[in-house]
DNA sequence: ATGAAAGCGCTAACAC
DNA sequence: GTGTTAGCGCTTTCAT
C-alpha cells in the first residue's frame, strides 16, 4: 500500500512545476496568474488532494474563516448552543470550531486560556459560553453567552432569567406549595443570581417567607448538586417543592429524592431551568423553564459575524423564557 | 483602558530579560535552566498571562495534546457523541477540539478535508463521525464512529445496528402491524444498510412480505426525510406503521403524518433509531432503538488515546442496542 | 546555563 | 505572470 505523507503546498508546487507563491495565489484566488497555470495547479491540487493546513495558514494570514465556540466541557447546555450556532454557521461562509478546555485544569480561567491559545491564530472570533472572567480583548471579536456579569460593554446573549425564575416560583405557588426549596446555580454567574432574585421576589410578592434552611448552592452540575440536594431533603422539615436553578441540578434533586425513598412528584415537586433535552428524558419528565438555547447559539453566531463585518447593531440580545409543564410537579393537597 | 495585545513568547522573554529559547524551555519543562531563571520566567508568564498559541506551537512541535472530533455539523447525533467523548477526555490529559466542516461545501469529502486541514498540525489524533471516504492515513491516528464500511482495517466504534433493526421490526410485528413502511438512512453508511437488512430479515422471519412501495430513502436528516415520508403516507394504501432508520427521520415522519391529518399513534405507529434526546421531547415521545451514543463517544476517545499510546488492543468496538418504548406506537386493533 | 539561528507550512511584498 | 524572500510564533539543535 502506498504511504501518503501529508500533502503540503510545496508538493503541489513541485508537481505542477511552479513556485509555492504561485500555488498560494491560486489557492487564495489572488490576481495575477495566467489561466493555464491556474488550471494546471488546480488539477494537481485535486490529484494530490491538497488541503491547506489550518495551523500554518492562520499563523501567517490571521484570517481563517473559522469561528470558535469556547466551552469548559461539552455538556447538555453547551451542546444545545452548539446546535444552534452550527445551524447559523451554515448560513454563512464560516466554519465552526468548538474547543473544550477540560475541567481538569485550573477550572477557573479556562476562558482566558482557551481564548489566548486560539485567538490571533486559528479563529477569527469567538463565542464564550458562561465565562467568568472577561476582559475586553483587542484584536479578537468575542461574544459571551450567559456571562458572569450582566450586559456590559461586551457583546452578550442571554435569556430572561429573572422572569423565568418568577414563572417557576409562581407555578409552584399556584400549585399550593409554600415550603419551597431552592438549589442555586454557580455563584459566579449572573444568571444564577437573577434566578435567585426572581425566586425571592416571587415568594415575597405572594407573601411567603423564604425559609433560609431550604436554600442551597448546587453549582449547576450534577456532581455538585447532589450533595446539597440530599442535605436539603434530609432535613426534618423538608420542603414540598424544589426549584432548582438548572435542569441538571433538578435531575440531581430527583435522584437524591429517590435515594431517600421519596417519589417525585408524589412526595416532592421539582422544577428545573433550561429545558435541555435531558429534562424530557428524565423520569418523571421534568417540568422546567425553557431557555431557547439553540436560538441563543444562533443569535450569538450571527452577532459575532456582524461584529466582524463591522455592522452597527445592538450588542445585547435577550431572549424570552417560558414554562414547560411536564410531570415532575403536582398540586399540594 | 489599557490595550492588551496578544502576549507572545518574545514579550515574556524581553520582560524576563532572557531569550525566547529559554522561555520555551521553561514552558515545556525542558532540562537545563537554572532554578532562579525558571522562577523568574514563570513569574513573568503569570504576570503577563502568557499562553502559547496553539497554531504556532503545533506547527513546530507536532504534539499538541489536543484530540479532534470531526463532524459534518453539530446535530443531535454528533453532540451526544461529543458529550461522551468530552467526559472521557476529562479522564486524560488531552483537550478536545470539535470541528464542523459545514454542510455548504462539497457535502461529500468533508472528512478528508477536515482531516487534512487539522492533522499534522493542531491535533494528535482524530475521531471521525460517520465518515464516507476513509483511507488509511499515515501519521495521524484516526478512529471512525459509524463509518461507511463495516469494521475493516481502520479502528471503528459502532453499535449493533442489525440486531437493533430486528428489535424495532419485531416490536411493530408483535403489535400486530403487517403493512410496515421503512424510511431508510444514508445509503453511503454501513449503519443504514444494516438497519434495512435487519428490517427485511425480521419481516421475512415473520413471513411478512415487504411491500416495496412502502420503502423510501430518508437520508437521516429532517430535511431529506420529510418529503419521502409525505410521499409514503400519501399513498392510497398507506402503512399502519413506519420504521424510520433514525430518530430525526422518525420525527419528520410524525410531522408529515400530522400535516396529512394523521395522528400518531392512533392512525400510524412510528418507531425510530438512535434515542437522541430529541426523541423524548417529541410529541408524542418517540418509541425508538437506543444506541449508547455517549458511551460510543467515550469508547472512541479511549480507543484513540490507546492507539496514540501504542497500546495493543482490539480496534473494533461494537456496543449493544435496545428497545425504548415510549408513546409513538400502539397495537393494531 | 543560555542564546543564536534554522525552520514548521504558509502568505504577502517585492523583484524579475 | 512568476519566483524570491521575509517572516507569523514557536521549538530545537548547536554554539557559546
């Protein structure tokens, strides 16, 4: 079998009997090459299956037509955004590169690391998913989804977390619940703060006092939420309903409840936030607040493309949230 | 506000009063630098927030500790794989880079293009999702998930498509259905072929003749499946049940049915394949055959890591499929 | 122990 | 029209 080394531009040049500069011009459609040469080179490229190395190309040209979406890890939330961004990218001539920093490293500051590693080379712009530290960088265009701080100078996409939290709380209230527990999100994220504020506001508006022993921090992840949920439900005077700040925590709460011999929704009502696909697969199917995640991903990509193109536009996009009723809540008798 | 250009190695070198060569040695933990220099350089790196450019680094060193997962686009199937691969990557010291070629381009041959663009530089190995053309490359380690051809010389991960298709068909048969339609997948994929063979075999085993007017090609995508599904259901003597080769086609079939005034499962039973999260969110929730997608992604990543490490092992992994009963099928009365 | 210099694959001036 | 040349930011001999 023939061993095929990676085909590089110099291979094409040699085979076609021209210089690499000429090949580069052909590849990039530059002006100033005779038609016959163009044809010949193109033929060789085809024949050899040449494809420019993204690494080398970007190192030199600082323009790659690749957009990056930087996440800590690929979990349900970020992959939903990815689907939306991918669909939107198909409408443009950009390709999408998603980079997961991994949770092993410093865990904090991954966004700065990833951005530093990829920007300047490799990508023309980046979408940061739930970044904690964000400094205005120069050179790279960046848009943030659900950032640490609310809409500031940096272009952002988010959804109406406050209204969504009220929706969730009011739903439980309407069902007759009064002892409502709250599993908070990542304290370093604005969304988590807003969801808690929405919860408290809705409780206050209904004249119900929040029992602080029923409030825990879940951290938005399954692993970090299960402990707090267990604690919450192990209490003597446990809640009849729990509003978890995201679906993963809500599912973890259901798991914790089950392990304590409690059945959802019979012994405990649980409502989540996000409407990631997993919420529908959970058992029972989770009642939750929907964030239009795919749409948010798509909006982020479009905003980024506009930014790069220099289009004047609103750099903050906020999308609405809505209640999705499934089977994890029931009226308090 | 201070304008911060991208910090490069030369900046660190200048600030620390050493050469870039020394900085490089420190960064890469090379031998032969005095402790005092190491300390000083590390301090400057910290201070300036230096991070090596992936592009430049990989161009030179051909070792990046980054693994690529190459897909045509980010849709439910590939993102499930991504979740599994991401979780598995967290157990290693590799980071994950997912690259979507986009469906605009040649549509065929994206795997060759992406691989050529990223390999040799940027990534140490790649996972190819549903690749059509796959030649044994040299230099880059590659594992394929659900490839064009069955397990051959190339390392592959797949699930038991044949058994799964039989499961689906037998389920419909057991429900009393006899006029069963089939919406096929992408003819260029081995999985699609096996699902059709499984279907036909199960039908034959039950002594039921396949009505060829009830067989269509759906192409695995929503957009490509809706037309064929509509055609199928518009026929005078339409089927009472449809086995769609994947969930997206199944959901498209339900949509087509609804638009023709047919209700699922009352007027038509539909079963899918894959068990992507979307199948649970569909209405009605879709009965389907589960492929352990996240597990497949994780297996692919582990196989790739083993390959790179030179571990001797089986390079073909096949995982089992199983029936997931939800609400889109009912017995024929 | 440290630095100068070559070169990874490519692009962009600038010559010819 | 086409080739020569100089880097992009980094790693790696090889001198010093």
